[in-house]
């Protein structure tokens, strides 16, 4: 009897715990549901899902600094089909169940590249994340005439929890994908109802009884509700303004981007299309380019372009308008311009922060000098740890040498992340540069990223598409030296800020100490560290330590003789003095830059002027 009573109590206890556990799990992993917008629209719809949506994917960096692929298409496609079933009387999906009647409406949905941003420095084990989904829905009647095109956009911010494993590397991303997909599908439902059943969309509570009765008596698109056909533009586009801290306020010293996604909705390739950006003169002048070419866009394809700028520190509060427009060189009809509104505030980075764009030095021009600035914060190979601030380092070096160094914009090539493939670097060094320089030119090549040394002792730079396991995908340093050595230039300067890795993922292979050329020849090398020592990065400074002091030197702090000019000799002396001290005091590590070949008093390169700052910032920093 006691045994049976204990068994019954135990089963009841387990049932209670199980119920509580289920509720806990349900609340923890609860997902958003599609809204109930009332009875379905009495139409048959065919859902035509473009491969850009069904195969949509992106990538992100996990908590262990590895690049992870993320497939989004299948979740989003399922959610959109479910949304169609809740919106229409019947749904036809290619490859699935086919309705007997001919579809009244065809909906074609294309997608732009999804964007996922995760901040790994989140609180405890929950990292702030933001997922952006952008799509275009095209509505066609039974004859194939375009009724309308509607942009769909969903942005959702959540805190992602780390997986419950020993390594705790990856995040639980699926709920964020599911919820954002639900948001986009809900928007599709609303757009479809407004377009195809206007009477049903008047009341937020759903259609009236009379409207529902009238709608139930027809199975085709009523003549009174068919919108007038829209102009059949072959192009559509979406412009988005993105600021660095995502607070939708443009602040002094902040890095901003204007992203433009262009879609070719026609059945033919579109050529000779460019995107133009206009805005307030004080802001628009900060963009290196205000016109970008899309190149050829294949039928049904899309191109994404970005205008990038770093705002000056001194800004007056204002409401700014940016205007984005498409221009066709062949007379192709283009959609109307789009306007982006933004609030501008003078707040932002500290007044002594090097990320504020320096004021242009008036009267100092170097039209014969050139810069190739390369920065790699991430790599395609997940085995290569990202160098977090390298892309910004390269951008700021380019900014300083334009503002304070007198370099024209057309004399600067900036290659960052996926635009720094090996072919991109080769094109800049072998094609772009040699055809422009003169015997009086000063050429500078800046590289922020990683290098590696093979067991045979050969040193390679690692481009975005490089891999430690394959030297054919790396850029040999000897090829760089050969390309720079052949230049008919007066002076050539190569600057490297990064870490030299040992060849082989496990790093256990016997590898000789890296040797940088430079004991002879006309190329001057400034290397951020020696041997396999790590070139340090600082999240507080948001730069590599070496580049941080390089920028401080270029803006005037290296002007040791106070003549208003910063030379190669002065800036190398400055970084050699500052970097080792900062590495020891702030990181408790060693970092010693090196200059190859060692500079001598009679070397003419010592006196080469790099910048002419109008004022030297006063800082209390060491």
C-alpha cells in the first residue's frame, strides 16, 4: 500500500515538474506568431519565391572569433507561404500542391543580402544582436501585368544566448531568425490586403460583415479594386542610412554609411547605371565619392553599394536630408529619388580622439604621391582569427593622408575586407599604381591584417580570400617587394600593422623567424612588431596600438622640431618611442616596432614630408 501511494505521489510530482518545465521551455523559446487580420481575401495566389530568398544566407562572428554561416532562406520561405495561406483563399506553390483554378494573382518575392550584427562584448552570456531583412514583393494580375511593387523590411534586435556547451562559442540564433521572418511575413500580409482588398483593410479589427459577404461571391479580382498598373520600371532601389552606434542620430566623429540596394526586375541585363548621393555640403564633402557605378546587373539580379564617411567633430545641430538617385547613361527609365532624413548633433567622440576627421590643410597638395591602404578585419577562412579594428585603421590612414597629407582622393586606393582579395591587391599594385607615378612620386602602401611564415621561411600577406593551409591563396611578400622595387618612384614606404602567424593551423610546425626584406633596396619598411610577437589591438582606442600612435604622429604630435611638418624620420621615431611603453603599461606585453633598413642621418627619406597639420591637438594622453 505504501509502495503504491509513493508511486502515485512520485508520478504526480513528476507531472507537476514536467508541466512547469514545459512552461519554462515554452516561455524561453516562445516565438512570435503571424497576426490574425480577418477572413482570407477570396483570391487564388501563386507564390513565386526567387532563389535570392530561398537560398538567402549570411555569416557572423561567434564568441570564439570564428566566422559562422547562417542560412535564412528556408525559414523565411516557410513563413511567407504560411502568411499567404492566412491571407488568401488558396495558395499555389511551384513544386507543391496545385489548385484546380487558375491563379488570380502571382506574387514574386526577391531578397537583398540579409545583414546580421552581433556585439560580442554584451552583458554576461547574452550578446546584443540585430538582424535586417530586405525584400521586394511584386504583384501581377492573371494576365501577367504588374499591379504594384512593395518593399518589405524587417529589423529586429534581441539578446542572443550562448550555447550551453563547454566551449560556449556559438549563439542561439534560430529564434532571432524566426522572429524577424515573422515580422517580414506580417508586413507582406498587410501589404497584400491593402493592395488587393482595400475594403478589408479599412478597419483594424478586420473587414465588415457586408464586405466579407460581397467578397465571398467572387473568385476573381474585382474590377473596382484593381489598382492602375504602375510604370514598368526595370529598376527599383532602396536607400538606408546607417550610423555607427545605431541610435539614428549622426554625431561628430561618427562613421556613417548610406547603403543602396538596386534590383533589376526586368528580363534583360541593365548597363550604365550609377547611384548619386547629395546632401548638406558640410556632410557630403566627407564622402570620398558621391557617385558609384553599379556595373552590369543581370536580369533578376541586384547590387548593393555603400557610401561611407567619417563625420567631422565640429557639427552644428540640424536636420539633414540626403538624396539618393539613380542615373542611367543609356536613357533607361529610373525610379524617383529617395530622401533620407537624419538628426545631426555635435556630440560624439572626445575632442582628443583620433577618429575625428582632421580639417584639411589649406595650400598643401601632393598630386604626384599615392597611397594603397589595405585593412582586413575579417577573413573568409574561419581558421584565421579576425583583426577587429584593421578595416577602420586603413580607412583612417587614408583619411589623414588626404586631409593632412595633401593626397587627392583619386590618388588613394582603399581596400577593406572582402574588397581586399588577392586579385584586388594585385590590380592595385601591378596595374593601377605603375601607370600613374612619376620619378618624383612618394608611394605608400599600408597593410593592417595578418601575415604568415611557411616552414620554408617564406613570408606571405593574407588577403581576405587567403587560407593558412594553401600558399596559393596567399600573397607572397617577395611579389610585393618585386612590384614596389620596379616602381619608378622617388621614395617607397611600406607599413605593416598586424600579427605574423606560423604556417599551419595548430602552429606546432617548426617555422623560421619572419624576415622582412629591407636591408638593401629603395623600399623603406615600418613593421609594427618583431618576430612572431602579437601586434596589439585596443577596444578602448578602437585601433591597433601601432596605428593609433601612427595617426597621432601624423596629426602633429610627431613634429619634434615644431616646424609644422611631420616627416618619415619624425613619425618613425615617435612610434618607436610610444608603442613599447604603451604595450607594457596597458597590456603587460612586449611590442617593438622595427624600421628596415635602419635609418641613418644621411638618408634622404628621413626628410620626406608626410603631413602638414595646421594645429597640433593638445592631449593629456601618454
